[in-house]
């Protein structure tokens, strides 16, 4: 797996480098600015980019914008965004194209190595990996509650875990139910959200997006 | 008497200014004086400000009615001056102070002299040629009984001075106290406008502070701690796979944790310096001066109890000013003095550097001004090119 890292903090860049190379990943570049990141992606065409949200010059959302741009210029680049704090609109920005291969994790999750590596693999495989913290905060938002209304409590739980990026088996394990039961819940969610199988979008991503989007009313 | 004499000083200034103003006014009729008019009005304002300063020293609390900003350009300045009621009140004060104030001031200075002269007259009158001997009032004195009478007169002059002096001083100050204060109605609306501005800048200063703290916590401490978490993850992984390399990762994690603590301390110091809490303002300033790269002398008089916010502001002002001194002034010595007069805390920071500091230059001085305005205080910066630089801040500190 070829990886490019964009992270302005030297310590964290070094930590990520140590961690990924120790595990035998092919780390092709680790850079501190959005410009260098875009250049590195163009040059190396990695499988996945790991990007910090706050980067120079203004330290607001440069990382997100660079990631969105990189995905547009070089599809199907998978992107795993690392952030020091939760901001759902960032996740919605990234998922807006309805295509998978997106992750949004709090930085400290990197320390939980196995979970982090699972997330990397999932995102590269075209899935999603949304931080449980982000997902948890979504459920407290009024518009999210409105969108979730048709869902049963169990279906909401399943959707939350889906948003984190877990597969059916993992969800079943988490909820102590059978694979079959999870499958049924997911079918019901798609039904209630009126999501039909198409070629263009991943329905799992679309369902997640539906409720990430519910938090940001102005987004179309 | 000291007050009357001080009043004499400003009344003489008022007299000269009135004379100048009259000349300019007459010249204005002919047209040429018009050019000098804004300058003369500035001069009037300057003299009035001086009197305000004098009255404030005598605890009359005369607030300046002027806005801080002045329009530029001849016509705009003239228009602004003409429409400002404070200008006309200043002019009325100028006329009364140049006449009544001057007379009272002269009396205040001359009375003690003639009191001493007449009272001691018996001691030296015989030294004078007989035809020149006389009382202060001018009538001739030839005989001992008359000489003693003159001496009695001297004593009564002194009695008059002692009895009426304070009243005279009050009378002299009265026009200033009444006219130099903002007009009662203007006072209130102006005060509201001023408070609105200072409140806005207080909020702005507050928001800027929060942003600074957030940024410091995010970029420093939080990133370091995330680094610790990540490095611990690396170390745990290494323990299983390659125990020898775990030590290096743990070493890194530990030093990152120490860095995080160091940065956290810096942030805390920036919020409320612990030294201020432990050692009070005087102690905090002394340790600040000890850390300053420029040799710095600190003088703090008895301050009594001060609100924490005022103490903190005073400390930050001194810290910011000394940082500026060390960075830009090329000074060889600096001095910080803090005094309290009534409910006013004054902080003076001076250095003997190259000068040329300006509040508008976007330096730390802007931050100082915001903090000061948030406390409804005043700030005066004198920093001519070539130095010295003197920063004077006054903070209300009613507790």
C-alpha cells in the first residue's frame, strides 16, 4: 500500500512515519504543507493520503480543501483525514461526492494501532471510517434527529456503526446479534432512506452521507 | 497658595492664548487669520488640557470631553471644532481664566510677599532713606507707631491669605471645573458612546485572548499529547515485534510529554501568571525586571488591595512594554513605576532607547491599548525619534 502523509506537526509526522514503516507500508512521502502534499500526490499517485485538517498558512481547514482537490484531480484516491477535534462539516465535505474511500479520525486514534490500520485498509478498499466521536455528536443534533426519526433505535445503532465504517460481521459482533439480523436492519435503513441500488454510489456511503449532511442545513 | 500659583501659570498661558486668539480673530476678519484658526484652536485645547491636568491633580476629576480621533484637513478640523460644544466652553473658560483667574493667581503670589514685607517692616524700615519708607499700599511712613501699624497690616494680610486663600483657590478653579468638564448632557451621551467603544474593544480583546489561548493549546500542548499517544502506540507495537526498538519510541514519547507540560505551563502563565498570585504585583514586576534583557529598575509604592483584573492588566502592560523595550528600543536602562492615587493606578514604563514607538504600528502596544480601554483607563505614549520612550497608563481601580 503506497501512502502519502500531509502533517505539519513534525513530531506527529515522525510518529506516523515510524509506525507505518515498521508495519511495512510503502510510505512514499511525508510533507508539512498542502502545496507539497498536492505535488507529492501528483508525483507518486499513492493508494491513500493521510491528511491533517489544520495546516499552514491559516491553520483552519487547508487539509480538507487539499484532500478534496486531490480526490478530484486523482480519482479514486482514498483519503484518511486526521483531526485534533471533531467537526462534522469536514466529514460531510469529504463524503459529498458520494464515493467511498474516505476516513475521518481523531488524531489520537493513531495510537490504537490495530484500529488505525483497520481503518486504513477499509478506506483503501473504498469504505468509510468515521470517528465514533463524530458519529456520537451527530446524534445529538436536531436535524439529525429529524432525519433519523423513521429509523428504529436498533437501526440507528446500526447506522452509527456503519458510519464508523464497520462491516456487517463487525457490527453484528458489536451489537451481539447475528449477521442476518444486521443485514435485515441495513436493508430497512436503505428502504426508509429511499436508497436504491445503483452503479454510481455506494449505498452504505450514501446512508452515512444522508445523516452527515443532515447536520449542515445549507449544504446541497 | 501653591494652587493659586499653579493657577497663575495656566492663567498666564490663557492670557497669552487669548491675546493670540484675538489677534488671529481680528486677522480672520481680513481673511488671512483663517489659516491660523485651527492652529489657535489646538492651542486653546492644549491650554485647556493643561488646566484639566492641574485640576485633576487637585482632585477635581475633570474628564476631557474630546473624542480621541481628530479629523485631518483644515476645513474638517474647523468644522469639527465649531460643532463641538466643548470648543465653545473652552473659549468661555479661556476668557474667565485669563481675567479672574489671573487676578486671583496674582493675589495668591503677591499677598504672601507683601504680608512678609509688611510684617517684618519694623526690622528694616530704618535702613531705608526716610523719603522712601512706606507700606506696601504705598502711603509713606515716618513714625514708630505708623511702622507698627504697617507691621499689623502685614499680619492682617497673612490672616486674609490664610482665611480667604482656600476660597480664592476654589473660586479660581470654579470656571474650569464647570466649563472644562463635558457638558452635562454631552457628558452622558458621550460617556455612553465611549463605553460602547470600550466595551466593544473589551470584547474584541477578550476574543483575541481566547483565540490566542486556543491556538497555543491546540498547536502546542494538544499536538504534543497526540504525539505521546501515537508514540506509545508505536512502542506497544514494537514491544511485540521488536522489543529493542521500543525503548527509542518510549524515550521519544516521554520527551514529548515533557514538552507538552512545558508548553502547558507557558499557556497558563499567559492566562494568569502564577507569580502574580504568589508574590503580588510588586514581586511579579520585580521578577519580570530581573528577566528583562535591559537593566530595569522597579518602583512600586503602597498599592493597597487591587482587583485581580487590574493587577493582571498592569502586569501584562509592564511585560509587553519591557518586551518592546528589549526588542526594539536598543535602550541601556529601563524603569517601571507603579503608583496608586485614590482610585487610580498608574503604570509608567520608560526606557532610554531610540524612541519612535507608535500605538498604531500594530505592535504589542495595540494589545496594551485594548487592555487599557477594557478597563476604561487612559494610555499616553511619548516616544520621539531618538527617545526616550515613556508609556503612561492609568487604570481605575476602585475595589
